[in-house]
């Protein structure tokens, strides 16, 4: 498959928010995954603001990326926060050159094995609702074309987030983001439960939960709730048929 064909597939995937089983959390994870794939990054994380403007970690491609995002929010320091407050891209950041600006972020990110990072805003007409962060193990510089592509992915996902609730349910953005936040909390609990019961890592636990939700055309939050209350046993998600799916 050519790169042009793959790009077309990805844009259609991110724009397809009018299906009956549309899942906000799945969309955010898909944005992270496709950005890593297309922009040659090693990991990605995404933060969104709730109705009070408080930022929350909503998606990540690895547990390490999620922990870095949490570190940023807890320490109120990092390029993604500058990106969110200004709505401007923060790209091609060489961590060896930002010790004075973000000392704690720099130390934590290098300790996690990364050497460069990029932050792209989720924005529409000046309204910034979140940030996509990319982490690279090498000193990776994005070209102008790469930056434009990454921003386009963020923009189309943002439009989808705003459109889905406005068109289908008439809900305001704050309510939609709060619903996604509630689902995220439930999902993190389910990942922990499955990780402990199955003896696997958190990333593998998420992969199994997501595959089961997609295969059964259910929301991730529904599967998470059923796992936590025992309706779905952990073993049901570990069968060969429940293995990771291609996304």
C-alpha cells in the first residue's frame, strides 16, 4: 500500500464519528497510534480539558507515555502545557537544549529514554481543547510536511469530537469531554484489574480490552465496567480469539 493510500485510510478512520458505536476514547487512542505510525515517533500521549479547563490524560500508546503526561500535569511544566495555553505548536524540541526552561520535564523524559518531543494542539477556530504529545528516542526533527500532517490529524479528530455530540446529541463540548473523562477513569481501573488477574502489563491489558470491545461492537467503558464487576471474567479476554486486532 502506498503512503498516499494509507493517509487516505487514516483520515477516513478519524473522520468516521457518525457510526452508532462511536467511542470517544477509541478515537483518541487511534489518533495517538496513527500519529506515531505516520510521523516516525516512538510514543504518544493526549491530554484534554474538562468543563473547568482542568487537563487530564486521556490516551497514550504506552504506559511510559501516560506516566510522563501525568508527570507534566502534576508538576505544571512541559511543552504540552505551553502548547495548550498558547494554541501554538511546540515541535522539534531537543531535550538537551531545554534544561533551564523545563528542568523537571527534561529530567523525567530523558529518564524514560526519550531525546526529543513534539506537542500539537487540538484546536478549532482558536478554541484549544487538548494537546497531542509525541516522544522520540532519537533527536528527531519533523519536517514542515510532517508538522502539517500531524496538525491535520489533530484538527480532523477535533472536528469529530465537536461534531459527534453536537449533531447526534446536542450536547455541549464540556459535557462530552466529561463523559470521556469518566470513561477513561473506568478504563484505567479495568486495566489494573486485568493486569493483576492475568499477570500481564498494562499496555497488553488495554490491547485485550480494546480488541474485545471492537469485536463485540461495544463501548470500551462497557467492557471495562463488566470486567470490574465480574460480568466478564479475565479469562474471556485472554482466549486466542481475544488477541490484539489490527487497527
